[in-house]
């Protein structure tokens, strides 16, 4: 399949709301678009692992295993609940200013690590790559090269998605410029992650 034709579809899939995209939105609010894009490196590394697993045929095997799917699901939900609890009880109520340079810095490595853990603990990501990607593979052509091209195309789409959510968050910041607004953001962030954890627990293969 032509990567240029696949790219718009990949972007639509990547733009689907979920924990990683909300993380990019949250990073955009708190630290700007650059931080949101840097954090996406962690997400892309996690998805690259899933793509590799799918390429060698292990993705379908893992999805067929009730135990493997359940372990991934519970680990992912536990991490989301922990992020939700941490955000909900956060005492950080500092001002969010319009200038990115005035936002208290947060380790870029921690942003990437959080996105990586969100991505790698989500079995729905593996389901996407194991179930959807093979449909675009032409059996008359080398499969490895096609997986590489489609995979790289999809990972590029994730950066586009992160940029969209990061810019959206950056624009939302203007409405959160008081300690009260910051506390509400913490509560909303905690509620979203906890809700996402609950939805993940309800997910089936």
C-alpha cells in the first residue's frame, strides 16, 4: 500500500482520544507544544515495540492469550488509576502563564517516560497493530519492508496527533491562569486518567 495514501488514515487513527493524546494535551497546557512533542518520543518507542511484535507474528499470539491480555490490561489500568490519584491529590496550584518560558520546568525525560508507560501498558494498541496492519500488507511483496514503511508512517502520524493536542492544550492555558483554575485542571486530569483506567478494565479482546 502507498504510504502517502495510508498517512491520512493513520492520522485519523492517531487522533482518536485516549490516554496518550490526553497526556499530550495536558503537557501542552502545562509546558507548551515543544514539551508535548518531546514527550511523544516515549509513546512512539512503545508503539515501535508493538509494531515489531506484530511484524514477527507474535501480536496475534499474545492477543489470543487470555492471560497475556488480562495482565496487560490490569497493569495498564493500575498505572492509569495511579496517575489519576496523583493528579487528583496534587497540591500544585501555581499560576499557568501565557509565556512558556515562565512555566516551571519539568524533566523532559519524565514526560517521555510517562508517555512510554501509557503506551506500552495499553493492550488496545497491540490490538490495533496486530489486527489492522496486516490488512494493508500485499502478500505479493516482501512483508518486512511493508511493515517498516507502514510502521514509520503511523509513528509519524502520532507526532502529528501530539502536535494537534499540544497546540490545543497551549490554547486552553489562557483559561487556566489562576490557582483555582490550576486546581480544577488537576481534578480534571485525575478524573480523566481514572476514567480511562475504568474503561480499560472493561475492554475485551
